[in-house]
């Protein structure tokens, strides 16, 4: 059983043969295209795209990473969240999960239409089948978002783990963490960034053993993930990140079919 997990503690608990690929998002293409592992941590939007494009992959309902996201929209200027309209917002890739969450917040909480923003991306996503919407522009080859943001070449940046250390940076949403906590309380869940995926070729008994080992340590189970996965899938469809809608029920059915178990076995 070959396993790719970015969290050392989770990887140790899962057992099996660990393939150490860092950062873990670089494992997406080898897992999806080359089948290098049986179980792999994936960004949830990458998994949704893979399902939508017919890739042989299924969801193992484990949240490998969940976190608030409102604080990832940052700026150097004086404009607050209302200043997003008519200005440039940089995001690493259009299908990046953090970007999908933030654009969903902008639309639902602040009434921002995607067409009101000058969106700039810097990389392709993890699936070669996908291309950005034609109204999203690509930065010149070799240009990186953190440097562009610090140079003031984009007005806002969606930056999670890529946030540079600079005292000028502030969140575009005032009291962003407080807003995020209230959003999570209202929705009943915290945004999920990464989940665990499995190959249909993996040994079902070994996969179930991995699930059991991890389920007591993190958010796990179909019912626990139903809210966040359904929400981000809706956001992704609305933002033209997916070629078709993907329902949570479809994910559940696919997993149960691959593993030969009922949904109740996985919560």
C-alpha cells in the first residue's frame, strides 16, 4: 500500500509505504496520471475536477486539511473589500481550492460578480484537460504571484501558504478571522482544502484499514464532509472550474462501489 500524505503525523498513523513528495500538491499529477500511489492527499477541487473529467479516482472521506480562508485575500493598499471591484486580483491558479473558496465568499457575502474583477492567474491547475475561463488572463511566463503582489502589480492577492513576510500586508476583509469564524458557525463547518483520494486499483481492505487509522485523528466520514464538499463543489461549478456539476451523492456512490461497502461503513 503506497500512501502520499503531507502531514507527518497522519502519514505515520496510516502505515503502509510512504512516498514523500513535498509540497504535497506536487503529487497530484503523478497520482492521477501515473498511479504512483494507492492513497493520496488531494486538494478537494482537484478531486472534483478529476471526477468530472472521468479520472479513475474516488474520495476517501478524510479531511487532511481544513482551515479558515477569509484571511487569505490580502492587499497592500488602503482599499478594503469593496475595492476588489474593478481592480486586479491575483491567484496562483484558477482551480486552486483556496481561490475557489474566496471567490465564493466574495459572491455570497459581498455581492461581487466575477466579471467585475480583473483576475490574473500564474499557473495551470493540476489537470491538463482544464483551461481557465476566457475572461481570466494569465501573467507572463515565469512571473510569480508573491513577487507581483509585493511589487504592487496586482491590487489584491489570494495567498495562503505563499504569504510573504511583509509588514505592509493586511487582510482585505476587516477582522477576517472573526468573519471566518462566524461564517463557519453559520454554515456548520470549516472550509476543507485537502481530502484523501484512493485509486480504484487499491486493495479495498488495506484502504479501509487506512481510513480506520486516520478517522479518529481528523474530520472524517461522509456526513462530516457533506457540508464543506457540497459547498465547494457548488462554488467550483459556478466559477467554471468544473466541466459539469459533481454531486456529493455521486462521490459517495463511487467510493462505496470501489470499496464494496455501504455508506454507513464510512460514516
